[in-house]
């Protein structure tokens, strides 16, 4: 039986992405050495979808109150531009929480 999962996110700016996970999402972490942070995650799911070409990776964050969570995340000074763009689809996100 699988009791956990270790996922790796690759980024051209790993330092900034680590800061986002730590400072914006407030995920606790341990330093595995030399600044390699391993973040603790809440319960998670994994899906595998067919892809054309090399494929891509997506990270979906789940919450209990989408509006409050978006407000908190957008208020963070280090919120990446891509996250801000994705958060503009509030109508589809709010439909999922009803």
C-alpha cells in the first residue's frame, strides 16, 4: 500500500519557486542539504492524462474557501505573474466550490 508521494517540480528559477511555496503558500519544509527544501503537503491526489508530444505538468491547489484563499495569495508580494493570470478564472473556481 502506498502511504505517501514525493513529487518533483522542475523550474528554471527554483529559488523563486521554493520561496513561493514557503512564503506565499506557507508550506512547512525541511532542508535536505544545500538549500534543497522538501515541502510537507496536505493530503493529495494524482492523475495521469494522455498528452501530445512531451506533455506538461500542472499543480492544482485545493482549499475550503476559494475567495478567501485567492485574496490571501494575491495579496502576497511574491505571487508569480502566472499565478495572478490563472486566478482571473474565478467564476470556474467558484463553481467548483458550490
